[in-house]
C-alpha cells in the first residue's frame, strides 16, 4: 500500500471544501424552519435529515479529488492541471453562493439559474480532472449526480411557488 506523503494537505483540502458547506448552512439554518416550510415542494423532496450526511460525504470527496489534482505531477499536461484547479475553485464558489441566493434572498428562480451555471462549471471541472487524474474525476461524479438532483428540486420549488 502506498504511503500518503502529505496527510495534512489532504485534511486542509477537505476542510476548505467543508467550509463552503458551513457558509451555506448559515443561510439555510436561518430560513429552513420558516420561509422554506411554507413552500410547495416536489413529490421527490427528500426528508430534511438527508441533506447533511449527503453533503458531508460530497464535500469530503471534493477535498480528496482536489488533493489528488494538486499532488499529481504532470509535465505535458500542466495547462490542464491549472485549468482543472481553476474550474474546481470556481465551481466551489458557485456551490457556496447557492444557499445565500436560495435561502438568504429567498429567490428560487435566481438560485435555479445559478445552479445551472454550477452544473456547467462542474462538468468542465470533471473534464479537466479527467485529463489530469481520472480517480479525481470519478470522485466528483456523486457530486454531479446530487447537483443534478438539487437542480431538479430547485426547479420544482421555483415552478410550484
């Protein structure tokens, strides 16, 4: 088994990704028991307790994925590595601002368009991750699936209200 050379760096990347979720959860917590409860929701809306463990897993996978990209030594694909890193941080920023838009501004329509942009940037991120380190790209697939589900849920809430 290969020994991990930089375990603290791995932990740092995981924490950075979780900070995005913590920031968003502040806006969620302020409105999830008030405004959000009054909204009509699609039939496929999961129970509230599902979101925290799912996001915990996804942010952890994101942290591992970006760690693998940073650690990957590439000579010929350096341009791809830089693009992969740039798009990763861009999608994480978009991920971070979705909750303030949806819950803070209470604007499901704007949040829907923002999450579509997030999905586009995430797909581009996965594309560049594939060019640098396939394992890192595969770690983002559960996130992509959940983000698609979240977009459908967001659209449903927007259209029903």
